[in-house]
C-alpha cells in the first residue's frame, strides 16, 4: 500500500477485535512516529504504549468509550512543551510536532491492517493521574490500536475549491 492509498482508505475505527498485535507490527507503527519530523528536530514527545489490561482499565477515567477498551493496545501521545521549539512570537510547536508523529503512526498502522481513532476529547488531568505522568509531560491525544471490527464508509470532506485557495 502506498502512502496515498493509506490516506484515502484510512477511517477512524470505533469497533475492534480483541486479537493481539504482533510485536513487529507494533514496533513498526511506533517507528513511523519516531521518524516523524519536528520543529528544530526537537522531538518533544513521549508515546505511552498501554498493553497492560490493568493500566488500560485506568484510562476509562479519561475517556470512557467502550471501543477504546476493546482494542488490545492504547497509545497515549504526550508532548514535552519545555523541549519544543518556540516561534519568535512565542508560539510553542509542541502540539504540532506530536500531531505529525501521531499521524505518521496512524497511517503506518493502517498499512498494516490496524485501526486507530484519534481521541482529542480526553480528560487530560485524569489521564495524567491514571498514567502517573511526570511533571512537564502533557497528553495531546490517544488512540486505540487494533484490528478493525467495522468498515466505516467514507466520511465527507470539503471540496477542493473550498479547501485550497490558489493565489
Ligand atoms: C484532533 C482530532 C480529535 C478527535 N477527537 C475525537 C474524539 O475525541 N472521539 C472520537 O470518537 N473521534 C475523534 N476524532 C475523529 C474524528 O471524528 C474523525 O477523524 C472525523 O470524523 C473524520 O472521520 P475519519 O477519520 O474516519 O475520516 C478526532 C479527530 C481529530 C483529528
């Protein structure tokens, strides 16, 4: 599958099979995120790979949807704002960098037949508590990772003429 195929076919998956993820597939997905570009190459991120059922259970406090817990793995993408590059006007690029890495992970997962669903509506304070995150480690997003148990239809996008302004 080439990159464009993965981009076209990927869907947010909200139903998972309990089947375990082979170790090499999990490592490949993480490798895609590790290789992502970041502002100033600061790599201001840490990805928590939650496999332990006990720890995964604790994530319920931060996001209760059943499909998150049905997947064999949950990945919590965290930023390290103090390590991130900052623009001259003060804008911190941490969330941008973490987002790019997460998108790499999501597309690499799809190529391997693995589903994900970006979760932004999480309770960051509860997530920090659940994972006992150290000071300075900020959750940006999380996703379940597992084999899809659904085939969602294409979700609509803005047409090109609304999306791109050619000047
Ligand atoms: C930044 C961001 C936050 C999102 N947060 C959630 C979320 O909290 N819960 C959820 O079910 N989906 C969430 N989504 C998934 C979107 O709903 C989904 O990407 C969108 O509806 C398009 O569908 P598709 O991903 O299948 O193309 C989020 C997506 C993004 C990019």
